[in-house]
C-alpha cells in the first residue's frame, strides 16, 4: 500500500512515555487519516488508534487500512519510524 505522509510528531516524558501521531493519505482511499501512537515500554509494544483526519469517511476503507496495519509490519514500522524521527530532543 502506498502512503503519503502529511505530518508527524512525537514527544517523550517519564509520565506518559512516547506519544506520537502521523497524518497521512493512503492510495485509493477517499479520506486522509491520523494514527496516534503510544508506548510506555521504550520504543516497542506500540498501542495505536486510527482515525479519519478531517471528516468521517467510508468505514470499510478505515477497517481495511486497520487490517493492513495489523498484517504489514513494514507499513506500521514506517509510521512509527516517521513519528520517532520527529521526537523532540
């Protein structure tokens, strides 16, 4: 799946751990997305939430993308790495 990154950010604190988000477009999808990422265990074991970025869209596209993220480690890692690259030092 081809994605285009629109924006990314990540912060770290002892209290919250790593918290980030990536805004992106997915090829063939009619809406843009935002994935929020969180990990309290270093940079592993990420929890995430996937949302439409601006307005609601087709639920089947969101669910298909979520399935893709669960199955495609490279795609998920790309989003995590993009957010980590923006980590405030």
